[in-house]
């Protein structure tokens, strides 16, 4: 019981919706209280202004009445004016109508005992022809009063003020009128409070639904920890909504995809990604260990639905950088091919050695010598040609290994007699990637072809460019498939595990583009791939 009690009295542990509700209710109470106080004060001021306007109108009307002007100058003013003044007082709703002489002697008063006494208040301004407006305490208590002159226009200007009229309303009566309005003011305030409370409750309910009832501290910690985790993971993480818009991308995803700063909330199709990668991020299909090639990287993509309580919000995609691994895999494939070729050659060498030994044992020494010399000459010519023309040891080893592999597969791999590849024309790893994949592609193309099966490798320097050309006698690319040949996943063979098929030419295209070169393909008959790389050492 202690924990819920602590949470109930500790505002920091309240949910955001509860805090919002309490704050809005408190604010509404303050605003309504201030409004009620202001309304009450304004009602008082309005009552004072209304009282002054009323007594002024009554006083001026009485003072301008001819009967009053004549009576104040007659022999019995009280007898003539007292009934009139009381009737005016009752009809106008004022508290007193006092008609007096210039010296303040009262001719009329609501209390007959006060008749003949001296008026209590200021009259000097009225005697001068003006109007006196004041709050003053007289015989009837505090009152709001007006004193105006009674003027006889038939007399000379200096003697025209013949009497004074004072009309007033007690201050308590003005306050009583305001208090009569108070229930209506309070009712309006209560209605405003009820409406404000209902609106606040609706807002709090919406906030509670949007924040899932979490508190401010929980939301802050969730944001801080989740943000830290997203930026700390070494895999790229991308979240897209059901409309194909990018909703989240961590630092690694931004780096791998080369996303712009304003990528969030933009459609994936507008981010400048490759068509296959755009399709993979935009569609609703789950994906597992797909290889995708960008302009600079080879990425492994996995994609699945983003669910919240069985409601699909979008898709979660993870990206892993496989660029270096793919390059190393290519080099490993080349080394494995060379190893297999050496093993095959060792087997063939053993067979030939047995043949030579047997010829010698049978006494055919000349035939044994001729057989050994011919075999040595064939292999030595290719070795001398490659070693003498290609100054890059890694490329030399690659070509010799591919030649042995081609020989084992029954394919003729020819190296052009004028082959030349200058050192430093491109990084060694990139050269192995380009040449190895092009020759592998050519060997695969002619492996199942009937008739002549030949692959030709050429390397020359043409002006400021180092040129690699690989041609084959295979069936060539189908019509309209030239542009697709460099797309990830394109292959005329059955796809291998994890999308390995169709990645070789895409890697070549990516590497050439990164090095600032060009890649062209022509044919049929056959297929010829030409790579031109800029080289600063050309003539």
C-alpha cells in the first residue's frame, strides 16, 4: 500500500495526462477566479456610474422645473416643495431629494425632522453655477450625491442661482444592486468552470491515450535510453511507415545509405537510393539476408514488420556493411580457384611424370624427352608472357590461377600478346575484384556453350586510361539485358545462397564507379566487357 500512496502524492510520478489535467484545472480555477473578481469590480464601477448618471438626471430635471424655481422664491417653499420632492424620490428610486436655499437651509428632506437644518456636503461649485459630484456621509449615511443649482434666468447674471438641489443614493443601496447581480456572476463562473473541466478531461484523455499512460520521467528516460541505443548499435536501423516514408534512421544507416540531413519524413523514393534498395525499403514484403549494392557499398538487408499490440505501424529494416567481406570473399574465391588449379596441375604433372618414367623404362628415351619438353614449353610460354607483361604480382597470380582453372574446365583462356597493366593504375584489391569477376563471369558464360569455348583477356594503356577487356565466345547477353547485367541479383544462372548469384558484375560496376571509370558491354556474338580507369601515369 505504501508504493501507490507515494505515487499518488508525488506529482513527478504521475502520468503526463494526470499532470496535464491537474495543471489545466489549476489554471482554469485561477482564470475563473480572476474573471469573477474582475466582473465583480466592474459591476461595482458600473453601479457607481449608473447611480451618478441617475441622480444627475433627476437633480437637473428638478432644478429646471419652473414650479421649483418659483417655489424656492415664495413665502412657504417647504409646503410647496416637500410633497413634490418625495414623489420624485419615490418615482426615481433615489434615497433623497433635498431642495435648499443658497446658504444650505433645507426646504425638503426624506426625514421631516431634518427640514430647516443645514445641508451636510459641499455646495460651493454649485453656487458658482457648476455641478458637485461626490461620495459623502450625510444624515442618511454614506451616499453618492449630486448638487446642482436652481437658476432663475429672469434675474441678473450674478443673482441667477436662487437655490440648490441635491439628489443622492446611499452607497449601501448601490452595493445591494451589485449583490443582486452576484448569483448570476457566480452562475456564469460555475458554467465556465464546468465547461473548462470537461474540456480539460477530454484533453487529458487524449494525452493519456497518446502517451500510453506513461509519466514524464518514464517518457524522458525512454527517449534518452532508446536514442542512445539507436545511435550506439553498429548495424544500420531504418524504420518506414506504411506509406513508404522514412520515420527513423540511426547514425549507421545514414552513413551506409548516404542519406541527406532532411531525410526524415520524406518518401524513400525521393532519397536517391538504387531502385532495388528503394523497392526493398518501400514494399510490404519481409526480406532475409538480401545483398544490395549501392554506389559505394555492399549491404546485407533484413526486413520485418513493426508491430504494436498486433497493429502494424510500418517496417523495421537492418543493414550490415559487407563491402570489405565481399571483396575478401572474391579474393578468397580467386585463391581457392588457384589452389584447385594447382591441385589439378599436380595431378596432371604426376600422370605426365609417370608417362615419362615409363617411356624411359621402355627404352624410348627420345620420345620421353620430346614429351617433357613440349609440356614444359606450353606452360612456360603462358607464364613468361604474363609475368613479362603484367607488372602487378597479384594480377599475375590471378591470371595464372584463372588459366589453370579454365584449362581444368576445358576452356581456353588466352592472354593477349600485347597485354600491359601498369602498377599503381588502381588499388590491388580493386584490380582483383574487377578482373576476377569479369573472368569468372566469362568462364561461366562459355562453360555450357557448344562449340568453341574461349575467353580472351586484354589489358592496355590508351591515353590517360588503363583499359581491361574480357571477351568470350558464349551466347552473350539477351536483348535488352545490357543495363540489367550490372544490377544486383541479375544472373542467367540459378540463384545461390543469400543472394550470391548476380553480385559479381554489380561489384565490378560499383568498383569502377568508385574509381571514376567506365564500364561498357557489347555483343552478341559473345560478350565483351570493357573497363576504363583513369590513370595519371599515361602518356
